[in-house]
């Protein structure tokens, strides 16, 4: 039987580091960010809808979507973010479910679904358990500003576009705090895997 673990957290809390750990354990990862990126490419399902709803001013000269400009809009206006999510979320989860089915057909013991907005989009319904990687807000803000070269206001807009971490922690099966070293994070993730195997 294939178990599905939904991995989420806040922006810049360390999900990618967790992914690296799971990859080292040969656990397949379904990356919703990668899917979200792919479906906005020319000719892909979300491209036409984004173009028609947001307009050609959000396209580059080569007709690809200007992700930076679109990101700036949606992360500063919740109504615009909802418009984008309404287009992309159903398509993302359709692809996630297809990928889960592939792993189930191979009898893969465990598959990770990495989804930053897992709870916001009810993605936990496709998972047997959920794991939140968490950080105190001040640490998260500092890491995000440094990683993405953002101002404090820009970073806060992105953090505020997601469900507060404290809320995600209440909904999650497992909560892992990532204030320590990578090794400490890996040790905590190892314990989660052991618990998953016991269930």
C-alpha cells in the first residue's frame, strides 16, 4: 500500500531542504511548485486562461508569462491571487492525483506531495498524513528577504499570502521546527518517517 505524506510549511521555512533529505532516502517527491510552473508555459492548460483574465500586459515580448510582474500583482492583492489560484489549483491537483496513481500502481511505499498551499487548497484530502516545516516569523522573514532579495514589505506580502504557520501547525499530523542545523532537521524528519512506517 502506498502512503501519501503532504509536505507544507511557509515560504522559506525549509521545505526544499526537507525534499533533499527525502530524495536521499529514494522517496519520490511530487513537487506542486514545479507543476504550477509548468502549467503556465505556452500551450499548457493554464496559459490561455491567465492570458485572457490578466491581459497581454502580463506577457513578455516572446509571449511567455511575465511571472515576476504577475507575482508582484497577486502577492499585493488577495483578490488577484484568488483569481490566479482558481485557475491553477484544480489543474495542479489533477496532475498531483495522476502522479500519485502512478506511484500506487508501482506499489511505492511512500510518496511525498510538496505543496506550499496544501491546506489552503484542501490538498490534505489526498494525503494519509501531513507534515509542516515551521519557523518563528522573524526568522522566516529574514531568510526570505535574503533568499529572494526582497524588501521587508515584499517579503511580508508573500508570507501573508499564505495561511499563518500557527494555523497550519494545528492542522498537521506532524510538525517539525527548522530553527537548527540541516543535520538537526534531518534527524527530526527521520523520526517522522519512522512514525509513518509504524502507522
